[in-house]
C-alpha cells in the first residue's frame, strides 16, 4: 500500500505536462513537433484542405469541422486524406 500523496501544487512550473511524445500533429513525424515546421502541413494549408479556426485548431476547410489528432496513427494528414479523399496525401 502506498500512502496517498497530498495534493501539492507545484509552483515552479505552470506549463501543463503531456504524456505523449513530441510528434507532429499533422504528419506524426518525430523529427519535428510543431506544425509550423511541417512542410506537408503548409502544403495542405496552401491547397486549402485545412485551415485554422479562431481557437487555433486545425479544421477541415470544406466542412469547418475540427480534425481529430491521430497520434501514432498517421497524424491528421491521414485523417484529412480520408475525409477529403485527397490522393495528394500519401498514406502510410
Ligand atoms: Zn509534420
């Protein structure tokens, strides 16, 4: 039995910790973790497959619906390829 830890708030950092790897939300690559570093993301933006809404989320430019993250499953790229039926996006 381990004693329950008292709820002590850490005052040093307010940054939320996430448990998943630093993967690109768009292409699921681990070589970069930010979408602004992702050339494929920029390409999809230029082709108007996706856009960014007021909440800074990636949405389907056609339907306006948010694209769910697909970490470890090909990234949003795969999801957008499915929902937009766009062959320009390579499948894994
Ligand atoms: Zn990427």
